[in-house]
């Protein structure tokens, strides 16, 4: 979780999940789901980096 590559992997994995969730839906809903997934993935990827930076 602490290296950038795994963080990007998590983001892309969640984006893939978002695509699967709404594969047969309309583009507007897909965009909203993908945005939420991206934000969640970004937060989950950034938190460990911040914690490591603080030495926690």
C-alpha cells in the first residue's frame, strides 16, 4: 500500500469495478459511479502515504 504502483493498481482496480457495475447502464450514471470509485480509491491510496510521512 505504501508504494505508488500499488496505489495506482488499487485505483485502476476500483475503476474496473465501476465499469463492471454499470456496464449496461447509461453513460451519465457510469460517470457518477466512476467518479465516486475514483475518489474512494484516491483517499484509500493517500491515507497510508500521509501516515508513513508522519512516521506513524
